C-alpha cells in the first residue's frame, strides 16, 4: 500500500523535513516541545514521592495497574459505574445499599490518598469532608 503524503490545510503538500504543528522534537513522549508550566514540578523519571514512606510506596506500586486501566477506559464508563452504585445505594435500603455506597466511599478514599501529596490544604479539606460525608451516608443507609 503506498504511503500517503501529508498535506497542509489548503491541500498543499508539506515540505520534506517539516513536522506537523504541535509535535515535539525527538521521540513521541519526550519532553522536547512543550515548556513546563510555572508552579508545577518537572515530571520525574518514575512515579512516587522521593521521601515517601514504605507504606505509601507500596500503595502507589499496587495502584499503578488499576490506575492505568481506569485511565484507558472511556471517561463515561467510570462515571456510569459510580453513578449506578450511588443510585442503587440510595434506592436499596439496608446492607445492600450500604455496600454499594461503601464501594463509592472506598474509591473516593483511594483516589484521595493517592492525590494527597500533590494537592493544597483546601483540596485536602474538601477530600476529608467528602469522605466523612460518604461514611455518614453509608452508616445511615446500613441502619435504614
């Protein structure tokens, strides 16, 4: 199969060595083209915090595959799963509804734990409040 020539917006062919806009120099994924925004640390060679405890490093290693899997899913899939768990958790009284809400609380707590070092104080407070509200709702639902 013959290779198609790249064309510009007007249908004119590109010159031989010209790259399309927005691509970086070098290999794909290399940090050649885009500058790092101010206030953000440079991406590290591997994930994790340099001075993290052994427990945090173990949780981050354990969480790497599930996070990659969740990242590869279309965004609407996780939204539908969480929404379905929330709706069924509120609709079904008793322990079954509480179990569905507990799954949402576990997901929320897991993501809050992983994002904890990279967020500011107000973000941390909001995550703690959201998790505490979920726990209260789970207990309320279990007693219903």
